[in-house]
C-alpha cells in the first residue's frame, strides 16, 4: 500500500504521530480540525503506534491511512455493562471504540480494537459502529469479543426495551452500503451484525473460542454465531462474503454461520473456505421459527471441513446454483444508482 504523498505539506490532509512529530498527536484532534464543509477526500495519515482513543467521526470524506494494521492500532475499552455517572447503562451502542457516522469514509492499514473483554464479563463491546453510506475498509483488523462490528443503521425498534441508546437512536433509517476487503475480523457472539448491505471480500473471519464459567461445559457448547443480520424487508442484499476464510480456535461443530436479528436477515457466503468449527447445520433460527420462511441464508461453492453440501444444512437455508450465485456480483450488490466502486 502506497502512502499518500504531500500530506505533510497540508495538501488536503494531516499527519498524526503519537510522538508529537506530526500535525496532531491524536487521531480525534485531526478529525476535529477537518473543515466542517469539506466536500472531497481528506487524508489523515497515522504513524505507527497504539492510539487509546474513542473516535467519533461525523465529517464526510474522511480517509484514514495507517502504517499497517499490525503497526497502527486504535483501541478503547468501553462496554455495554458500564454505567454513566447517572447510573444508566452504556448498552451496546455507546460501547464502540470508533463511531463512523458520515458518508464516504475509508480506512486502510489500521486496527480497530475493543479491549474490554468477553461478553460474559462485560456484555457487548463494539470495535466499530459504522453508520455511513459508501464506507470502505482495506487491510484493516477488527478485534473484539461480543458484537465486534455493527453495520448500521439500527433496526426500526428494539425488541427488549424502549430505545437502543447510542449516537443514532431515533435517527432516520437510511439504506447503507459498506465494503471490507482483505480485512481480519475477530469475535465470538454475533460479531458481525446490523442492517447494512455489506460485502466482505478476501477477509479472514476468526471466531474466538468462548471461555465458559462452568468447568464441566462440554466442547459441544455453542461458541458463537458469526452474523446477526437485521436486513430490512425491502433491501435485496444483506451480508455477502466472497473468497473469505472462516477460521477459529473453537472446537469442531461449535459455531453457526449466523442467526437472524430480524426476520428478513439476508446473508450469503460465496467461494468461502470454512473451518471445522462451523456447525454442519450452518444456521440457527434464534428461536424464531417464523423467521425460517423470510430469511435468505445462502452459500455457493463452499470449501473446507465446515462447508455445506446441502444435506447437512438446515432445510430453510439455500445452496445456490451457478446462475443464482451470479446475482451476488460486487456491482449488483454495491453499485446502486451512484455506481459506487470502492477501491477501484
């Protein structure tokens, strides 16, 4: 990855360096300094280092470029069971390390980490909350436990309480598109979830082994669900995984490909390698039998020990044929009326 030249000369960009050698020492300070009415790509180069920051980005066209995901790390440790001074819980949607709430955001060569710990101890803990259209990530890492990546928007309303909380509670629900290429994503429970149309291309999806409190817990315990989509009923595509590798340190037959957060969830795996941790039945209905008739859970040309041939998958999932799989091309899924083409 070539770094953008000219940023040091303030040509529509800034340099962030923790040691004080750049324009800013923190990423948030650089974001805050972007002109409010910026209408073109604004590059922020970030030198290697660990940046302990809770980022809030609501300016469009922000382009973050790190020096490699292993070298440039953004990390924070908020979590759902944490409380505000008034005693209210953070819940899921205040727990993010990075909130991206504007359109045309891109990031390259960065890690986004929530270091709060396992869900059994802290509840949900987001690494990123992405609520913009045309958001794209290249060579990034996303690391957490429960609920690592939330792809906005929020569903219309919560199931278990009166409001979601968080930065977009009550906002208009937009149709959002996101693209993740050559990324590493790590978590355990529903660690990719939300309502966006999102493509994951050439990514490694690592399902973490859960640590159970009960020492007698068997290796057959469920260790996770990779996805929990809440695709709106009138949206054609939800999550599409292309040429991805599904890896894990969990036991064989212990991780589901997904379950429906809302009843019209749509998830498709195309040309993906699936490790032995993937349960043969593939999908779980989240105790919502009525969702079985409305979800679209599909795969095509899966490889590896966790691949489904159809016989072992739940009967309400779909093994696509070649012609059906062609409906999931990048251009069909993401281009939209504006013909968006992330990363060329």
